[in-house]
């Protein structure tokens, strides 16, 4: 079954909605109120149109009075909107923005992936695509060379902001209020290591912004270099980052040539997102 097909996905969600609705009764370490709120949102998402309070309650397996309390909070948060005339509920503006944001991220990743193999062939270096997640930068695409020794298990891996080139790029383009907690945690962890590095955070940001890429020389993966460049949208906000990986033994001129090619690659794709 292809769950990426919108109609199939909707049917699948509807079929399994009863499982979601019953989630609050299961102890899975989550928050009950969030689980219940999600069941309401999913009911609206798979519906063909606006729903009445009674319909939402029936779809979620809860009394209308209970559904109303959750709808009140969801309306306040912009995730749900209530029609003035009919009183029915539908997905709100913020839910639309979330969906659009998710689609844009996926669209960018797919666009990069379409050209990633060519980049890898040109440079003779494996590459991965990363996006920002609640755990920091995370690898979502991987393209290896024929003789690549690095495991494709890199998919789903997260990257530190200070030790990795991928992290350096996100550090230099994400808002400080988002990156600072990660930086603080990494500095604390670094201080406990025997080979601790003293990072010049402002210097990293300045250098990456000036040269357009980040390069980590064995600080993240021993004996390997990572070169990373950002893909940004029309508002100069980072959408994704592309990193190529090579042996630390590479000649400095080869590293610079790879960095220039990668930067050009990402600039071209950035222009395509605008």
C-alpha cells in the first residue's frame, strides 16, 4: 500500500482512527491531553468537509461535551476554526501553515535528492541531506559512492552543532533562540571530555556566513572531513543542508575545490526554491 498517495493515506488514517482515539487509555509514556487533541485533529484531517460537534465526538469515541473542551483549545491555537453560521469545525489557518511548511520541507529534500547522485559522482564523495528537527540537524537522505566505506545508517542520525560541519551550518543560519540550548548542552558535555575543544561559537558563525560553507576536519568523525553548505529560501531561511564526506588525507586544494562545487550546487538549488 502506498501511503504517500493522499487518498490512500486518508483511507488508512480513517481506518486506524479508532486506534488513535483509544490512545489516551494506553500507557505509552505520552501526554493524554495531547493524544486526545491529536485524535480530534486527525478526525478533521480525514473528513471530507467541516464537522459538527456531534460528528467529531462520534469519530473520536468521546462525548460531545468532552470534544468541545479540546476544540476550544485547538480553536484558540489556530489549529481548528469554527464556522460562524453553521457552528461546524474545520482545520484552521495554523494547521494549513503546518501542512504547507511540511510540504515545502519535503519538496526541498526531494529536489535535492534528484540531483544528489550527480554531485556525488562529480566529487567522488558520499553526501547526505539534513533538515532541522526538534533534536537538531537530522540526516534524511544519503547518497553513497560505489566505494563508500561509510555506513548508510547515517540516515536518521543527528549532528552536533559545534563539532560537525552540518551542525555548523545550521548553527549559522537558525535563530539563536533555537540553537542556544543545543550549544549550551554541547559545551557542558564537551567540558567533560579529555580531549575537549574550546569552541569559538561567534567565530564559527562568522566564518560560515562569510565563506558560504562549513568544514570539519576530523572533529566529528575521526579521519574524515565534512563539508556542508545550506539551501535557503527566498527569505534567506535555511531549508536544508547538504554535506559531502571524504578522507582527511585529501589535499587542501581538493577540499577547497569540493567546497566550491558544493556551494555552487546549493546556491543553484536555493534559487530554485524562490
